C-alpha cells in the first residue's frame, strides 16, 4: 500500500488551513455593511446587508428585504471616515453610544442623484475587513476619488494604518 510521505503531509495541511479562509472570503460578494441613516426612504437604520460592486453599471445595497441599486454615474460623493460626516449628519439620527465608542468604526457616505434628480445620501458602517477593497472598487467604478475626513481615515482607507 502506498501513501503520502509524512514529511509532505504536514506542510500541505498547513497551507490548506491558511488558504481556506481566504478562499471562502473571496467567494463572498461585497462589503458587509449596516445602513446608519440618510435620505433614502426604503432603507431603515440598522439595516444589515452587503454593498455589492460586481455589477459594472450599479452599486447595490442588498439586505434580506431590500435591494437598492444606484447607478455609478449618478454617484457624486464618496466619503470615508471614522465618524459620520458633518455634512450629512444633520438629517441622520445616530445612537450616542455609537459616537462615544472608542472602537474604530468605519463609515462610508455615498451621495447620488436619484431618478427625480434630487440629491440623496446614504451613510453605512462598513466592516473593517471590507473597507479598503470597497473604497477601491467604488473609486474604480465611479471614476471619483474618495474624500477622507481626516489624515487617520486616509491612512486606513489607503492601507497605511
């Protein structure tokens, strides 16, 4: 009976153990996000879902109950920070606990023109493991540069921190 040499099995198993989580993560589409607030009536605060950028025409926020598509060519604001933007915070109710927390939270603001040519805004809290890839994908799809709220946000968003 022939088998694998023991010395070759351990490295192969170690490689498989390291590669498997990356393979699974790569198979999941989109950035995990929670809608914090904004002006889009069909979305509710604390709605969890995914921001999908795989379609070449539209950004999609997909939750269990809602699918919102925003054409990339209608997106006119991309802002990243570790707190909710003051520009859009006036219309958004945010939990005081969320603002007082010392844990880093990653916020993405997406501004766009709707079908009636009205300015709309959505603020999402994005999972820290997904923020860099999501920012890069949105920049590539929209042709717009992400605005950073401060230098710390720039470091994190660009991979420096």
